[in-house]
């Protein structure tokens, strides 16, 4: 390769390069444009000896640039390897047009060999950098890094100081390195660097605890979390904190960073929620107590009313069909009212879906008639035409008669309310594939088919026009469906659309074809003529009417008005059966029961609680006090009569 070829090769190469021949003069073979520019020369230097073109500054007596560069080039020839020179001063002569004086320059140079085929050094590539320019660039880079670092620092500090949480860093000797503004304000200091826990106002136990935690984080390289109260400039607060290790490149802990959050308000809110929950629980308990008391108070007048109806029926003084029909109606409605009073105690069970049923064998036609009787006032008040189609053959169900009637009554009430005056309502019952079906169809306002599924949601009233003024809480359909499901059945709805009426269909499983048990025979056939009974009740009407009823059944009855009188009468009467009210003033029924059990252990009476208190806890307390049976006022006469007859039959045996 000729010198001209070499010059063409290096002329356009970026960087400051010169190619020197490895001879005694180190002649310049080629040079890059950048090299010519930085050395204030031109192509005229090509072919000239290096140190002729670039002599030392004669005005600088101790100049040694030529000597050091010559020594480096000789080392390259001798070692046939590159030689890197330290930064050195080597002034550059300006062109004659610029005065020809020397300009101070500092250089960094690397000299690299180019070997021929025999392995000897043929050329040396002389690469230089302006040390001052490089230093200036390095300084500029450092300043830029510092500026960027400062920008990042301000960004991070702004973020950390904008949070209400505390952020901090401690070194391995538990000295503070950093704390954000929120923590500085709490600690009441301007600078935390170098401070330890005690310097920051911590009590000894508190400082010792955090020191142990820092040591644990350092030893385990794992975070640790805690919760602690602290009294600072903001008073006593509660904090949740976490210490986490800061790891160096070698994986060792170099510091411990932490964050702390003030959870005082959260804890206060949680405490408020707990207190509110407790208040709600207390309110719910008070509500249950109120309902229990209300039920008890309602049962007291119901008991003599039921007894009076039974007395009228037994007396036989009512002649003709009409009084008998009136008595039957009164009895049905009193029984219905009794069951509604019982429901007051089951409000919580209804909300939890645990409403209990009183199952018995019942004929579908009787259920329909009871529902019709309940809804009759609404139907008549609106002037509706009612048609009823019942099958000739009886359809027997196994279920709760009152709840079954409630299902149909709800549907009839809705039909009456949401049908314009003088409308038509039809009730039809039939049998299909082991099921009894009852349809309630009306010519009322109807509903959008898309709204049908929502009509069975609790408290839903759909989009029925409020202009009909029928109100309601929206629980009737939901309750009807739930009651039907509890009986193994269903309730379905259908409507062709608004203004086209509605049809609700109830499906219930038929009862197996088994005869009624012998035990279902009316209890009034039993003979109570030999049974002595002591009735204890502070309600005069309830006690007297029950005594009259039992006497008409043949029993021998005495009545006591309070607990003390009951014990006094029993001492001389020794009735084998005691019907005992619970909620009496002074000595209550529990006290009387315990007294009878303790005074007459050899032959205690049969103790029957007859009370308005009917919750499970009341039954348990009665059993604990020594009662044998627990009946809720107003007691069903048949059940009471059957129970007394059983006692008499055992005594006769």
C-alpha cells in the first residue's frame, strides 16, 4: 500500500489520527482531517519528519514534549505493542498567517503498531486527544450529572414531602440519614442527620425496641412491621410502621429505610364502626325484647277471647245455622290473629330465611276459602266480580294452613288492589302430574313482561303506577314465593303487558294418599271428669275463662291470682295438674314451679307453663325451672284438652 493509499484511507476517518513510518525520523505518512485541524496544520506536513513538523516550543526552556513522544514511539517499535502516554504539555505552532507563535496545548496520546509480514513494526498509528477539551467535556458531563441528580433529588423530595406518611433512612449504627418534612415536623427538628432515637425525643423503652428491630432487619435482610403509640408535637398518635433493608451491590445491608403511617383516625373510625355495630346490636336486641313483650301483651287478651269462643260453642245455646257460621268465622279469624302475633317473634327469622312451618294435612279448598275470606273486604270494596272454580274431589296438601292461605291471600290482595273498579278476578284450582295448581287471574293494570322477574324481589313494586294509590312495602310477592318454596312449590307470574291483566300460578306438591292419624280425632271426646286442675294467672279474664272452659270439659278447677296464693291453695288441694302463668308480679311462674318441685318432691304435680312468652329461650328457662310442658297463649283448646286427657288416662291406669 502506497503512502497515497494510506492517506486516502485515513483522511476521512473521524478522530485525530496520524500514521508515522517506523524510521529514524518517524516521517508523517498520513493524517486525518481532525488531526490537521486540531494541530493547526495542513497536508504539507505529509512526508516530513514528525519532530520537524512539531518541534518543542523554543520559548519554553523545560519543554519535553518531543522527548517523551519519541520515547513512546521507540517503546512501540521495541515492544511491538501499543503505548499509552500520560497527559503532557506539547505546544502547537500557529500558521505564519496567525503570527507563527506557539499555543499552549495538553494532549493524551496512544501509539499503536502496524506490523509487516515479517512481524516488524512498519507503521505507527499516532492517536491524540485534546486533554483540555476532554477535561472540559468531563467537567460538563459532571455538571450535567449533578444537575440531573439535583433535579431527581428535588423530584423525590417533593414526592416524599407531599405525603402525610413519614419516610426516613437510618445507617447501620442507627443514626438518622434522612427524614421527610412530615416527620421533621412531628419530631420538631430541622435536621436529623446523625441523630439517634433518644436525640429525637423517644423514651428509652421505645428507642430500645426500634434498635432491636433495626438490628433484626440488618441481620435478616428482611423487612419488619409494627404498630406503636407516639407522643410528638401533634399529641398522642398511633402509628403503623415498616423497616426495610437497603441492599448494596454485593447484597449486603447498607442502610435501613422506613415508612410510618398515622392510623389514629383509622383506628378511631374502626372503633366508631364497632361502637355503631354494638349500638345496632343493642337496638336489635331491644327490638326483639319489644316484640316479645308486645306479643306477650297481645296474647293476654287473645286467651280469654279464644276461651270465650270455645265456651259459646260448647254451651250449645246458639240455635240455627247463622250463629254457628258466625262462631266459625270468629274462630278462624282469632286463629289467624294468633298466628300473626306469633310472627312478631319471628321477624329476625324471616330476614334470615329461617321461618318455621307448622305442618299438617290440609285440604286445598279449605286453604282457598280461608284466603278468599281474608281478601273479601278488598274485593268487595272495589266492586270486583269474583269467580271461583274448585275441583269436586278434595286435593290434600302437607303444609302450614295459615302460611298456605297467606300465599293465596297476598295474590288476591294484589289482584284487588291493581285492578280498576268493577274488574274481574278469577280463582281456579286443579290437579296436574302430582301437583295442585291454583291460578289467580285479574283484568288489572298488568305489567311489562321484562318486569316480571323483579316483581318477586323483596321490597320491589316494579313500575306499577303510583296513581293507583295502593301503596305497600313490596314484600307480598317475595314472601309468597318464599313460602311456596318452603312447601316444595313455586309461584309464577305472567302478563301480556301493561293494561292486559296478570295471572299468578301457585304450584304445590300433593300429599301422599294416607289416612289421617288416629291422634287427629278431636280431643273434646276425652273425659276430664276426674282431673283436678289449678289455674294460676294474674289476668282475671284469662284465668276465669280458662277455668270455665275446663269445668265444661269436666275438670275440677281452682284459680289462684298470684304465686303466693297458688302455693297456699295447692297445699290443701294437691291438684295433679297446674296451669301456671309465667309473667306475674312478685313471685313469678318460675319461682312457683321451683317451689312446688322442692316442697313436694315425692309426688310433684304436672307443671304446664301457659304464658305469652314463647321464644326458645323462654322454653329453656321454663324447662330449667321444672316445667313439664310449655304452651303459648292463647293455647289451642284441642291441644290442651288432649294433654289433660293424657294425664287423666295415666292416673286411671
